């Protein structure tokens, strides 16, 4: 408990120093004092200053977490507390880091904000301070990427198949083949970021488009062995041979069309000369035999990616008989990191198949 109190105190001290420094950076603002834990108040810091001889106050709430859910819970209370002063104080929310979503919430509630990275928005009288930085603390970057790691991604793929469906944790665990504990962790992250909500029927995505945006921005191609091949088959003979091999698979696929080749069947946006697959070791053998593949150091026209994450094969679709593809979500993500042409194909696919209401 003592260690936690010290941590809170250090956080509040840093917030007080940050708000004081910001006020002192405005030439015609005269800072009188920055007070921690003002007597009888329900917030953390009261900053007093004068502008052209007129007394002004900032009522600041400091939180260690700047996730949207935690921010929303504090904003209304902070506004009410600030209104009790005469003149009313300007409410300011402070956290170590505030995401774009958290900043938007503050603007929605007409509350100023400040974080330790440099983002800020404070307006009063003739003063308008707004700073936007691209920097994210390393801990925030790690935390954001963790929700898109392979096991977590299996949960997200299930949710994004039908964003309007509500899931019980046990059912989501079974559908995604991920432990109950891990599903619960993903659930907490999604709710904290306000990408999902907990209803009477279970967990449901509330902002699937925002979730997909964040996944795309943080996406890294699955760790895999990328093998280039050449085949003498072309056009319809190549297509028929591939469909025959994929349709012969058992219940769980071990080879699927991927990237541009999956997009060709899901939402066509122009052909590319290379055919792409994901396959495990058994699927690779099947493809080599069916497509008469030979290794190629140059002039390859077939690329097979053998991923370490087998969860990719749990999320497939069959838009035509024997045409087993990565899901629209997975295909979108792979295209989004496949250069300019891939990005264009990704946006086309998204408009066709992933245009959920925001």
C-alpha cells in the first residue's frame, strides 16, 4: 500500500510540474501557485494564475491510465467539481499518455487535457494551447501490440466475423481455441479502449472499424517461412489445380489462398502475376505436388508462406467451391502491408466486405 501511495504521489508531482511549466510558457500568464490535493476538493491539483489581472483556475484530475473507458468515467465528475469554484475552474484531465480516442473524449466533454508525452489542449479567454505529437511511450506501444499477438488475434478474428454478435467468455474461448484467461484479458483491453462493450448477452464489439484501424496500423506480417516457386501451369490450369488441391483438404484447412490471390476471389481489384498461399508443412507438400512446383531463385510465380501461427487456418472462407481463402479481415491486413498496390486493394476489399457502421 505504501509503495502504491508513493507511486500516486510521484505521478501527481510530475503532473503539477507539467501543468506549471505549460502555464509559465505563456508569456502573459502569471502563475500564482499550483496546489496538490486542495482542501475540500475532489480532484488532484488546483492551478491558480492571472490573465490581464483576472484570476483564473484550473481544476486537474490525474490518472495513471489514459484508456478511454477510464477517461470517460472521470470527465463528468471533474466538470461538476470545477463548477463549484467562483469563478468556475477550467477542468483539465492529465495522464502519462492520452490516445487519440481519449483526447477526442476530452474535447467531447469540453475538458482540457495534458499528458507527459506532450499532447495538450487548454483554452481560456484569449489563450489557445494545442499540441499534438506522434510519440507513444514504449510501454504503450508494447501494450497495444500485445492485443494483436497471435493468440489474441484468434479472438479478434472470431469477433470481427460477426461484430453484432454478443459472446459469453466460455463460448468465445471455445470458438477461438484460446484459454478462458487469455480471452478475459482480451475482453478487458477491448472494453478499456471502448472497442467493445459488455451487454446482458455478453461481449459485443461497439467499434469494429476503430479496432480494425488500430490492428492495421500495428500489423506485422505473421512470422513465417516464405518460399518462392515456379510452376509451368498458368491461367485456368493453375486455378483448377489449386482448387482441386484445396478442396481435397479435411475439415481444418492446411493450405489457403492468401493476400492478392485471396482478394481476387473476395473482392477483385486487378490481377497480379504471382499466386499466394499460406500453408503448413503438410499443405506445402500438397501444393508442391498439385501445382508441380519447383524452387525458384528468380522468376517465381507462386509464393507459399509457412506461418508459425496455425491459428490463421481457423479463420478461412470459401467464396466458391474449392476456393479456400484467408478471411476478409486477414486478407485486408496482409494487403495493407503489401505496398501501394496492396493498400489500394485493401481499401477496395474493406469497402466491399468490411464496411461496418461506426
